[in-house]
């Protein structure tokens, strides 16, 4: 019985240690999503907040958080980020698959994380093929 308790206590300390080693922090990200005058946008505008970690050929990107707007406009989210940059990608999710598909209007911008926030950003949706993330 005592052996089992020691195992659980050991696993708890290892888990807490791993959590303590993460350099991720909560970052406030805000901005505005608009669309080009030639683009019609539906009621599902998805915004992906992509954590950018590393530089050059060692860069890794992964979606840290997503949210959805019912119309073009302002957004404000708290996102758990590890890197010093965040790629903000918005797209008109017409087919409802929560990924940026070739026929959907999209826009993106990259912002620098300054402490626990990012300067407000602006994204304009237009047509074209969404780029792929690096390291995923």
C-alpha cells in the first residue's frame, strides 16, 4: 500500500516539474478583421492564433488557439504562447471544416509579443490559397 502511494506522489512531482519547465505565457491578442470590397463573407470567420517558435529553418508553428466570429469585426483573446511572435490567420470558413480551404477568403499578419500582449492588428480577407504551417 505504501509503495503505491509513493508512486503516485512521484508521478505528481514529475508532472508538476514538466508544467513548471514550460516557457509559455498568457498573451492578450486583439485586432480587427475586414474583407476586400470584392469579397463576400459568411457568418463563420475563424481566427487561428499560431505560435511561432524558433528562427529560419528551425521555425515551428502550431495553432495555439482558435476562435470564431459571426461577422467581420473586432476580436480580443488571451492565448497561451511560447514564442516571441504570433501569426494571426483569419478565414471565411464557408464549408465549416475549421481549416482554411482553397475556395475561402483569408488573411494573416504576424505580430511581435511584447511581454504579455501584442499591439492591435488588422487583417483583410482576400482570395488565394492559404499557406501551410512550418513544423506541423
